[in-house]
């Protein structure tokens, strides 16, 4: 049973993280849109407060909106990201003040609310968990926006000009794999108190035996694909993928650049540094992941295969995120087997989001809760499912049942992949 002090602590942790990520960013830069794919940072900051007010003050206490026009300005479904800079949004100072005012009201409501009154929003503190996860998810969005900035170096992302060195010998050129026995298993959850509607209900899936890589595909392995001409070979790509690659003109993962000696470097939070070979590749879209898999004679795992293979991943080390200055990058795949799942696959939670072969569709018996716009409106073949969470994902959303989704062309997210093949 989740207690009020635990809820208050989770709310405080999420806000502390949000403000810490933005603290080094000058206020004027927080008002700039760095890409049409992303909102200005101060829009995200105020949206976090608006969402919190909507659910934890207005819904729970029946209060009127503090500022009526915010229902339009900060509704993510009314205005696509490219439009948001033209709206009458709060600046960074105003967004921080608004969030603080909302939080004070939220804590007053929490003090008075009865968590045991039978309201499904309050059962196990669900609505509070939803809001906490929402803020942490936007923190990951803030990090993706900061990564896209060319003129800002984030001081919390270490950058001494050298690639991080693994503590063990370099990984093999290509990952090993492990056999996962087929059969029936229960997918999804009915018991995780803060799970979203798209993770529910738990249901039985039957799959054939398959093999899955023991690690995510590394920068070293992916560079082999690049050097072998994979971006120039239409045989590696689906028809839609080749059309995207041709139109976009890409020849390597986003943020990779050539060095004078013909190698590779990457730009990470404003710094250019040597490409670390043993880290999971990041900033590849689904089409790139699928093309690499085809090049190796493999495929991407389905999300059912991924969830089965991820079972048993240790919760204590499931996510690399921690407070304070940190690397802002995934751990090398050589980090060790203490993070392995039950089948022996390592790093399935908390290094990079991993693309799967699956479209984002509802589970049998799905019921939208508490609103359709979180999951239901996105179901369909337009979106591909990602699993596992990244180094930027807070532990509250790092679980084997969590489902993320995005368009197959998206590269700014902290996404990589691992390969699978029939057993």
C-alpha cells in the first residue's frame, strides 16, 4: 500500500530532477525551439505543472483551473510541437513559479484526500504515480531537447574529450546470442500499481523458441554496418525504409561525425568526443535498426519475445539513472553479467530504448484509463514499440512491461536495439 509520505517523496524527487536538469540552461535558451520535433524547454516545464494541476488538484478536489487559457496552451493534443513557440507560453521564470504554486496546492489536496475511498484513481496512489511518471518522462524529453542543442554544453554530462573506457576487455565485434525456449507465458501486468493502461491486462501469449542477442548492438558493431556500405545497399532496407533513407540522406546514426583519421566521433550534449565502441548504439530510428538486422541475417524481436527475454532482469540495477552529475550515456555492454535477465540477456532495462518489430496495438481486453489520449489514440501500424527504458529513464518507468512507442523515423530519442532470430 502506497502511503502519503511516499507519494510526497516521489513528487519531490521528480521536481528536484526537473529543476536540476534545467538549472544550468540560461532562461533565454529555455524559450527557444531547437527543433520542430521538440517543444521549447519552458513549454515542457509549464506543461508538467498543468498536467499535475489537472489531475491532482482539479480532478481530485473539483477545483477550477488556476488559469483557464492554459487548458489550450498546454494541451499536447491541441497544438503540435511546431506550433508551440507561437503560443502565449510562460517563460522559464514564469513556468517555475507556476509549477511551485501548483505543487503547494497538490500537497494540500494530498493531505486531505482519502486514498482508501474506493476511487480507482486513488487505489495504490495510481493517479499520483501517473503524474510522477509523466514528469520523469518529460525529463527524458528535456534531455533529448538538450542533446539537440548545438550551442549549449550541459555541465552534468562529463566531457574530458576522451571516450569512457570499459572496466573489462572490449566486447566482441558482434553480440553473442542465447536461446529462449518457446511456449506460453503471461505478458503484461495486473499487479503493478503504477502501470499504464497499455500494459494491461495480463494475458497469455504463446511464442516459438527464438534466439536473442545477449547485449544491445554496440557502436563498434554498428560502425561495421556503416563501413560495409549498409546505408547504400537497398537490399538491407524495407521499401519504406529505403525511401526514408534516400529522402533524409542519412549515412550514419544521428550525432555521429567523421574524424580526420577516418574514424568516428559523436556529439553528446554539446561536446564532440571519440565514439565509445562498447556502448550501445543510440539515436538510430526503427528503419536503421531493421536494416542492420537484415544485414546480419537477423531481425528485430517482437515485443512479446523482448518481454519474455527480459524477465528476471534485476530491479536493483535495472536503471542507470541516479541523482547528481552523471555520464548522460548508457553503460558499456562490458559492464558485467550482474545485470542479466533470467535467460542471460544483459542490459535490457535502463541503457537504451530498444526497438521491436511490433506495431503499437492494444492487448486483448484493453480498457482506456484514465483517459484515451495516453494510449488508445496512438494504436495502429504508424507506431513501433520500444522497450526497456534508457539511461535517461527514471526507475519508476523502467520495468519489463512498460511500453513506449514512436514513429519509425524518429532518431532524437535515446534508442538502440538488439537482434533476434528464429530458434
